[in-house]
């Protein structure tokens, strides 16, 4: 089965899960609390999202007798701020699980505070090594969340392809649809509420960041194509407005067009200086996207990633395992 067929099959599974659910509930109106500091929104009964003072958007929801959090803020202070809001909104229910959508610091920097609170950490298997190294490292600063907790052994659980968590009421689906923004992107889908935690795979009102060293432009376009078939009422993007889902289509259109342009420039053998000139040509402009430094850097980075992938493909001996993680 091709990668495209696999991700579309995963999308079909998600759609069927929603159609089969007899527990579908109308999403509650978004509610916002707090005039300063972290801004919390209630997206549905038992489902929240927020923008911390440091780091990317985060979220949390009830599952069983505890809470599942998605991303941790950029550092321990932001994580403690999030944990406080979780306690306030859930009646002090314990955080059992922290899902990291990927390893970038603005999403994972607060993971040690969640581990100190007793949460086990879930991430994609390709980034499990760096995550466990970070979470389980010895506490040398007395202000470190894990300081004084030498008996605590943080647990990191890795996902190869998917995990589904159910409690008789909620249906939580965690998927790796292939390398995209990074090699280890996870998305979290609440099937009952039709809410998607997209991480940096999809943003609202912002250009996708395509300059990660492990970005996969073609894979990113495939992931967003798969997600376009999933019924989503509300989205929590990694960055940008919480709740709006327009970023799914906007991010897809942008990433797909950058991938097409980058493939053309790579095949033409253009170097960075020539790429910047060609980006400004009328036929290469993207509708509603100004020629900014960020856009130019995205295209250059995508060309570089494609060249490196092509080099690996042509130099990997026949029969050798692929180095780029893909769904099995």
C-alpha cells in the first residue's frame, strides 16, 4: 500500500469512528476566562484549550478519572501555569497523560513539570530518544520541577502509528500520519466532539513554518490532504486562533504550493540566489501570500529538504531500510 493510500485509509478510519459514534454531542460555545496571563477557552463539555504566556497553544480534556493534556508550554513556568488552569477547570483531577505533538521546545519545554505531576508522556517513536533524555535527566537546579523527586521515574511512551483511548464516553485518537512539519508530528482527534489538536501541522492565520531540519514538504501535503477528509468542527492549532478550522485548508493550500514550487526549482538546479529571484516571478507567486522573508526561507528550506531526501534515495543501497519514518 502506498503512503498516500495509508494516510487516506487512516482518514477513513477517523471518519467512520465519528459516524459510528452514538455519543456525539453538540460542542459547547467557546468560553474564555482570565483577563491576563494564560487565556483559557472551553471548546466543549470537558474540553479546553489555551495560549500560555510562553510557548505554543495547549489543550486538555477529561478521560476516565483524569486528564489528558496536549503539549506542555515552552518551559517549567509556563507548564506550572497550565497545570494550575487544568486544576481549576477540572476540579483538581490528576493529569494522567501528556501528549507532545512534536519535539520543538515551544511545545515540549514544560514536559518535566508534567512528569513531576505524575503524567506519563506520549510522543512519536522517532523522537522518543530525545524526549526521554530531556524528561529523565537529573535535576541540578533547585527550581527544577523534578528536584527532590529522586524516586520518581518519568515514563515516556512512544507511538509508531496510532493509539486510541476510550472511557465509554470519549473517543480519543492519536495519529502519526507521516513526517510533515517534523519527522515526529502527532495529531489528537476527539471523535465525539470533532475537535482536532493539530500541533504545527496546521496553523490559523499564520504561514506554516517549513524550516525545521527534518521537514518533509511532500509528506506534509499528504498529511493535510488526509486531514481534509476528517470531520472537524473546531481546531486547536499550534499557533494562531483557537477554535477556527480555516487553517486546515489554508495550511494545505500553502504547503502544497510550496512543495510544487520547490520541486520545480530543485529539478531546475536553482541555487538560493536564483530561487529568491524566481519566487518573485508572477507565475510563482501564491495567492494572498506576500513575498516575505519567512516565505522565501520556507521555499529555500523545502528545496534543501527535497535535495537531501533525493540524495538519500539515490545513495541508499537496494534493500536497505528507509531512513525516513513512514506509516507501516
